[in-house]
C-alpha cells in the first residue's frame, strides 16, 4: 500500500501501488495472443523490461530499493534491449554527435542513456491520478500513428497493444485512484515507450529522432529541469519534493479555482483536485504528439518544436512560481533564487 506520509503524497487513503503487475500482464497477453511479428517486438520489451519492472516492484513492496539501484536497472533494461535485437541509435540528426555514434559503443551508450532517462522521467511525473498513465497512453498512440504513417505495421500494432494495456490501467486509476502505477509500472511503461521510440527511429530512416523526442518532451523537460533546480538548491537530484510542475498546477491553478466554485464543500475540492490536475497535465502532451505527425520527417522543424515546448514549460513554471509572466532566460539565469525558494 502507498501510505500518506511524504511531500509528494496527494491521496487521502492508503492505496495499492502494484498496478505495474496489471500493465506487465496486459503486455504479456498481447504477446501471447498477437500476430507473429508484433509479438516478437513485445517479447523483447517484456524480457528487456524485466530489470526495470522487477526493481521498481521491489521498491513498491519493500520501500528499500535505492534510487541509484533503480536507475541502474533501467539502464540494464536498455542494454538488454540492444543485446537482444542488435538495435541501437545510429544517429540523432545532430551532425557532430552522429559522427561519434558511428561507433557502436557510443551508439549503445547513447541508447542506454536515453532509455533510462525516459523511464525515470515517466516515474517522476507519476504524481496524480491519470497523469503518468495518461501521458504514456497518449505518447504510444502517437508512436502508433507515426508507425502506421510510414508503413511499419508491426511496430504500430505492438505500440498500440502497450497503449491499450496502460489505458486499461488508467480506467482503474482515474479519477479516484483505486490503484496506483507504482515504480514497477512507471519504470516499465517508461522503458516500453522509450524502446518503441528507438525502434521507430531505427526501423524507419526517414523518421527523425527529434519527432520521438517531441512526443516525450513533457517528461524529458520535467526531469532535466528538476535536476537543474535541485542542483541550484544543493539537494540530491533524486530527492523527492513538491515543486514539480504538476504539483504547482494543482496548488496555484486547479485548487484555487475549485475552491471558488465549491466554496461550501472543501471536502469535494480535496477529492477532485487530484484527478482534475492529472487529466489537465496529461492533456498537455496532446499538442506535441499531434505536431510530431506533421514534422516527423523534418529534423529542423522537429528540433525547433522541441525547444519551443521546453521553453513553454519553463515559462509556465516561472509564471506559477513568480505569479507573473517573465522570460525563461531571466527566470533561469538572472533570478535563480526564485527556483530555490519556490516563489
């Protein structure tokens, strides 16, 4: 059960946090019952994703698995995926980096780093009902659409299968959090999303890596910005806190508006602020997913889109912290104490 103690806890009753078992089982069913080629892709995801899933589930059950051990497990999952398939990123449409990635060791290292980064990013945004699962389901739907657009039917079916499995979990998690994804679920979902993104780029040479990054831009920006602000405040990059974007959205947008609407029923506000925030924040991923369908074969436009959405994230964060609109450059480099103090 997920207890109530902790700066990131937003629920009011102890809740099972082993939803990852359901997600893994759903993907397993897809592998067992699916067509040959999609099942082969799902089989790799199930086997390679085991370290991420098992170490995350162990943390869900024991609360004793360190952040570094879970990070190592997600990296191991990426490495196993490369070993089983012989697939690794050979280019990311950045000229000087593409030259280095011609070396298989560099390519595998970049792939492992990217896969572990996405897996941990999904875990970081798992803070409200329907948020992480909603994002991953939407992102995988975007991967599915791109795969079908370029004629990669097998990858499209595999991606859709995983999206459907996590959508099934979402129906039990949103709105009232009957069960939580947990670390096992969030790490496995993040790994699965990362691996199908790698496959999309490597199996289809005309798909730019920036299109896959654009689909995942919300959690990627979240984790990079979280590391930055924690370093600014001299705290551990892996330490939990209550200053993620989704938490600020709840405290400074959703909760005040709900209190004005239901001013005579504070208990109702408390019950619905969590799912409203989860749905609102997850829906922020819809624009980049849709835009990726337009710029999937145009590296420059896709890269500009990634930068634009990342700056938009920081601008919104600055607005919630400073209570006024300001430049993201000013926020990050001229008045960095606002990040440390949270105001």
